[in-house]
């Protein structure tokens, strides 16, 4: 093994008499470097994009959410309250009333969800950080609301536009004849803030105070549609959700943020995996240059191989020379590529070289996992490429 590795190292760093082979080797090395840089940057970009996307959910989703297993609402009785108070991992609890409603403003209509929240809501989620215009709800004032940016654009309603109120309408329950003049429960609100987030979140909610939503829906005391929880950062959401589910029973459903956004998480992770597969395919194509360079080297060194064989080297040892050479060529190119990739990621983090918008830089993250993935991928594929190239060597080939 030392003999084969020594010869491989000499062949790798020494020029051949054929200048074309030297050029092919340089091209092969360049292909490995570029492939390594590209794969590392793509993985770092998706890591940053995943963190950025999950950060958007911090404003829209709690750590845990408790809803009724059947029906839209439930009573927040003493038993439920006691379960939450006895669990030290639950830091904050927010009572929520949520229902689909009609919105009307200045002749324009839209369907959305009214979400009545109490004063703890901005402590359970990071909704404060999502406010881009105006302010979050002030519970000292009545008949105020916070809109998503998409809803605001569709209705052409602005913040602190006190000329005309936004009307929230909820169809009255019942059967039989409906009087069109009195078919809705209604409430009027003034917009005090706009929030941003994912497109779905921006087009979904009109936030009002808990009491106002309670009056609109004609809810009883302690009746609500969900409880949203802030938990200790050191607690595992899945374990805590399971523990609370066992204590509350089958009448309730306890879900984590990942479960509430299962499709969103799946899409992000699937995009990451598909991008990895695409760039792995590009690496495989680039490694054909490595195979070609090794085969050209084998042909060029045939007389040397015959000398080594006559001196006692076995066919397997001769094969190992070029396996090591191909592996070293890939490994060194990978090292250079990863170093360049790390430098580019750091530059993006520090100087925001590439922007999504005028104010938002493209998010990237420097993670050891991505380095490990690049190393593993290039090492395995580089070894296979070298193995394929060296398979040309046989006793007949050497003795020709």
C-alpha cells in the first residue's frame, strides 16, 4: 500500500512528457473544484433559506397548539388550566378565537380569518417582529385590527385610515329562511398595523382583540377555538406535546409547529434534497474528466508499469497506484473547492453580495453538516471514478 501510494503521489505532482495529458489533468482538477464549490454553496444557501423560512413561522405559529378534536371550539375549564399550570415547560399560554369571515372595505370584498388574541399572544409568537407598518394591537383601545399585507393590498386599505372602517362580517348560524338584510353578525375596525410573513400567512388573518372576537362570534365565557403555547427552549416539542396529549385526553389535539406546517417543512426539505441530487449528477459528469485523465495517464505510463511489474509489483498493486492517484486528484480538488466555498459563504454573510430584495440579503449558513456532505459525496464518487479508470489495467495490458 505504501509503495502504490508513493508512486501515485509522484505521478500526480509530476508532469508527463505529453502536454495534452497535463492539460486534461488540470481541466479535471478544475471540474472537481468548481463542482465542490457549487455543491457547498447550494447546501449552505438552502440551510440559510430553511432557517429564514422557519424564522417566518416564528411570527405565525406557536411552539404548541391545543385545539378540540371534534368541533371548532371548547371550554377552557379548570382541568385544562391546571394541566398547563402544573407543567413547568409551558412558559406562556394565549387564548385564541378564530373563524372564517367576510371583509368589506370601500366596496371591495375578501374572505379571510378573524383571529382574536389576548395580551399574551405577542409573547407566545414573534408577531411583533412581523409588523412593518404601524403597531401591534393595543388592548387599551377597542375596535382595532392588524392586517396581513396581501389582504391590505387586495382591499386597498391602509394603516390609520380613519375615513372608513373595515367591516368584518360573520354569517349567522341557523336554518330556514334568511333575511338578506340581517344575515351577518358585524363589527367595524380601524387598521393600526400591517404584518408580513409567508404569502399564505399575509393573506389569511385579521387580528383583533380576544374580547372583540368573542362578541362577534357570540362565544360564551371561557369558550375559545385554541390555546397557543410558548415552551421552554430546552424542552423537546414532540415529547411535551405527547405528555400534554396524554394528560388532556382524546377530547383535545396537541400539535407542534412542525405538525401544523407539515407540508411547508416537507416542501423545503424536498427542494433541498432534489437540489443535492441535481448537483451530485453534475459532479458525476465532472468526474468523467477524472476518469479520462487517469486512463490517459495509464496509457502514457504503460512502459513504466511494465518495469514495475517486472520488478515484482502485482497487477493489484499497479491498479492501486491509479486508484490512489484518482482519489488524491478528487480529494485535493475537493479541499480547494470547500475552502473557496467557505470563503464565499463568509463573504455573503458579512457583505451581502447577493440580495433577494433591496433590503434582504440571500440567507446562507455555514454548517459543519454541509462540509461533511460535500466530503462524503466527493470522496465516494472520486473513489468510484478512480476504480472504474484503473479497471482497464490487466496483466495483458501491462505486458504488451
